[in-house]
C-alpha cells in the first residue's frame, strides 16, 4: 500500500499574517519497488561538444597569404616555382615560418588552426610540395 507524503506548499499571498499557516499538499508516494528504479545512478558523462569545423585552406588561409605574399609567391611571381603559396602542401611544409610576413595575431591563429589539422612530418624536415 502506498504511503502518503506531505509537502508544505509556498505560502499564499497575504498569508504572512499571524495565525495563518501554509497549506499542505498530500500525494501518494511511489511503492518502494518503483522508487528504487527511479533513484538516479552515476551521472552520465556530458555529451561531447560538436567538433569545431576545420579551417579551410581555400577560403580562410589562402586569402590571408594572398594579401601578404602576392605577387611573389603566387602565379607569375619570382618565388612561385620554389614556394607556391597557393598550395596547401607548401604551407603545411613551412608551418610557422610563414609568420615572418604574417604579423596579425588573428591571421596567425587561423593558420595555426589549419596547421593543427595537418601535423608535421616525423622528421621535422619540410616536405617538398606535390605539384601534381
């Protein structure tokens, strides 16, 4: 047989006067077998935050480089044959050496985030960009 549990309700407006007590609300408590099933267990781990979208070379990194390194490192420039900055592979190979020209911290952060998506090779030596 379920037991009855009483809870004091919040005092009604104006019941602060002497002699008035808050009303009592009664409800049937769940039987013990059901209550045990309702006892919370260990907290579930929080849902993983959605992974931030990756930094895109073409739309986010390349415009930074074009603004700072054009005309020399882009088509027709004197450095293009050795270090083409329109190639993501070149940027991954050079890593933060690019920062000799890129001084803006927001731009550097964008490039660092792009580089974090592309870890350096094991030897640490720059890789020759694939020009195919």
